[in-house]
């Protein structure tokens, strides 16, 4: 069975086999459609600087994976009042702003990310200011506000 990643609406991303995409498709009539930026599908919620498309265009020109592209967004645009979902069809990357997000795991290595709580489903909160890359091999998470400390450093 082949896993794929998709962003069916502005607040939901899915990684899993075809059945997961059917079961977890967005059922809200008021959801905006995601955008296409080159070969990537992207959903931005909240308020973000207009230069975000230029950051993604540059990431595509550099042939960066979607996880690296959301890192570029976090490096170049102040993280705060917005969240981003980004997919290339294989992986699903996310950058949560000040509100955080929600994660549901309907099966082994299957993921549904939503900016809204998913009714009737136990979910795990994704903390604010988090970067995540979800792939068929599992998730990778980075917290943006976690202080970096090298224990070999001598704080003077």
C-alpha cells in the first residue's frame, strides 16, 4: 500500500494510505482550499508577511525538501500569528505559530494534522512554535523556542 501526503483544506494535512485520506477528508463547508506553489500544496492560516511565497519559490529553486522549506520560513519570517502546512505529495511539513495544532494517529505511521480539534477523535496537541516533518518513516519534531545549550561551553 502506498502512502501519500495531501492538504485537503486550509487547516488539515493528511499522511497515510488512500483509505486514511478518504476517512479524514475535510467535511467543513467553510474551509478555504489550499494553494499551489509550484509542485507543492500549501495552506497558511493566520496573518503572514507577503514574502512567504518568495521564500517557498527560492526553496523550490534550491530543490529543498518540504521540511527544509518550512525551516526557511521560520528563519526568514517572524513566527507568531500564522501556521503553515506544506506537502510535496510524499511528506507533510508543518510550522505551528502561537496557537499550536492537533495531531491524530488513525493507524501506524498515519497522521492527520489539524489547526482545529477533530471532534470525536483523541488527539495530541502540537505545541506552539513547532516544526514537524511527517513521512512514511515517522515524524520528526523541532521546537523553535527550546534553548540550545552546549554542555561543553563555558558560560562566562
